[in-house]
C-alpha cells in the first residue's frame, strides 16, 4: 500500500473490532486485571449498552495509586482521583470521561492528526453513538510497517 493510499484509507479498514467493555459500576479490581493485560478498557453506561461513557487506561491507574508528594506544603491542587485521598471503588470513580472518538469513514490522516494533537494512544470508533471499533498506535504501526512486525 502506498503512503497516499494509507493516509486516505478509512479507519474502518484497520480498526480492531473486538475490544473489552465494562460498566461504570465495575469494581476497580476487575478493571486492574483487564488494564494490566490490555492497557485500557472502555466503560459503558450499562451491561447491555455499547454507548461508551469513559475509558480507563494505565495512566488512570498510575494517578490512582500515586501517593501525595512528600512536602510540607503543596502549591498545586491535590489529585482528587487518588486512593491516598478518597475511597475509589468503581470504574466511574477513575475513568476519563472525555473520550476522543471518530467515525468508521474518518481517514487515517485525520486519525493521526487527532492522536498527535490530543496526545493519545487510541481512539474509539463510533457509529450511531455506539462503539464499533478502536484504533491504536500499535494497530497503526502494524498497518504502516507490515514488513517489520
């Protein structure tokens, strides 16, 4: 595939169609197991829904387990999503709610622009408000450099 064809190809050509979903009421221990294996998990409103309301990533878990800084004073705000400050039990307690998304017809060039401008590693692909796939840096690398993977 030429570079031009790659950049103009719709994301649906490369997106992963199998992914893990949990509900916003899923316990953090369940999320920890999934995220340790996959790097992230999409969070839905309910078990029967495919409408994503958030995502939990390894970075979210890093924030949750990070302790307070060892200083006599704190200049910036204290992290509110930390086990050091509060009791966190469910996915909705630690998930990132502003999920970046695209449509199946979005070009790979547009996807790459979104990923770099938002500094994210994956994007949810939605159709009619429901998740139908995901595209990640890993998937893009495999598509762009097939001879090297």
